[in-house]
C-alpha cells in the first residue's frame, strides 16, 4: 500500500507534535514527511531549498507519495541561476526518480538529467567537476529500484579511466577521487581492483588522520573526518555488493568509530550531523537497526530543540526528517510483507 498523501494525522494536530512524536503516529513515515515540509519554509535561499527538495522528492518517490507543489518548486530551481550547477544536477536526479516511481512525469526526465550531466561534465572544472562525479558514484548507495534505473549510467560514468582523467589542482579533489575509485571498480565488477584501490585509499587515510591529529587547522581536521566516513561507507556499500557481509560490517564499524571520535571533540552539532546521517544509513542497510535508530533519535531530538533552524540549517533538518521517514517506511513495508527490515542489499551488475 502506498504512503497516504493526506498527512492529516500529523498536520491537523494543533499541538504541533515534535519529530520524536512521529514514532507514536499511526503512519510514522507520513508524520516525518509532514514535519520535513514544515521545515522547508525555513530554508534561507535557493541552494538551501534545492538541497531540501532533493531529499523530499527522493523520500516521496520511495514512499510512492506525491506533492505537486514540491515538484513545481524543484522544476523551477533545477534551472535557477542561483542554484549551484551540481545541485541542479542532483535536483534532476530526484525529479526523475520521483516521476519514475509515481508514473507522474514523462520518461524524458531521465534524458533531461542525462543531457545536463553531459553538459556539466564539459563545463565544470576542478573541485566542482569532482563533486559532479562524486554524486554519480554515490548512486551505489541509492535504494535498489532507483539504483537499477540509473545503473547503466553509473557504470558508464563512474569508471577508473574517467576518474583518473579528471584534472584537479587541490588535495581535496584528489582525495575525493581516491575515495571514489573502489566504487568505480565495483560498478565495473572488478573485485581485485576494488580490493587494491580500497587498500590504497585506507593507507592514505591513515596517514591523513595522523597528520590531522597534529594539525591546528580546524578545516583540515574536519575534511579528514569527512573523508574517513565517506571512504568507510563507500567501502561498506561495495563489500555489500560483493556479498561480503562481515567485511562490510567491519567498514561500517570504522565509519561509526570515525564519527564518534569527531563527535567527542565537536559534539552533536551542525557539522557532525551530515556525517551521522551517512552512518545511520549504512548501519540500517547492514541490519544494525537498533544502533541506527539510537543515533537517529538523538538527531531528531536536536531537530525538536531547534524549531526555527537557528543552530541546525533547515536543509539539514529536512534531510534528517526525511531519513527518518524512509527508514520508518521501510520498516512498515517489511512488517506488512513479513520480510526483512530492509530492501535487498545487493545489486545485480
């Protein structure tokens, strides 16, 4: 059964329940989506609204729900000059997934997105082009049906040859390309190449973590933490594809430990929340639901404590709420079907 479009159970409550109250709602996923929509109006600019809409459309697509007003906003922003080109590309991905899930948009949304990628691949330089490829390689972490829709594209774009050909004059760009290489090997069905590229990446990460521990540069330390969570999460996703559950679980554990070290210094704040979301998703995918829920509940408490988005940006609040909605929907679907509490964890390449 599709998620109810009418979210009356949450939207009509004059008390304005907090995010954590959604777990008591008859339809928790619908309640979380309603809360996310409420935060959207707090997004201060076009880029922030675009980030929030990407998360909302992706979540609505997975829940087979619809919202014409949100779709219109996303379509308008996808060609808005005030939105970063890479973020426009992410909007086009989300619009296509939304349309393909609900059969509410014509098939050309896929080709529109594909054409935009080709255009940006020619136009963007340096770190912006690296980010374009990072998001394409990130398709490996999408829900199974969505990943399957874009799999041929990902296999043709996220390749070792194309990653190696990207020119970047920054250490950050080179590090991100290195983090993507195991994913490229996985899309290419090359387990030996995956193992070697993952080994090289983790060796680089160990050296970077040692250097960051001695550094007084806050941005450098935070970037290394981001890379650590990204690399371990990507590796876990790849190992899951290669049907190596114990090794995947080990990489997820390393991602969690990297996050915990950062949070001990920085606390649970705006800078740590995006990393925690990555960890929650990989833990849930690998059936470590109890740990994932505990981490997520703590994030939702932070959202409840900041209703006007003074400390946590509105787009991040939307991302947290939609993540909660997706996981709640997956659990509810699994309970109805009597299956496992997650979708199929591997892809057929």
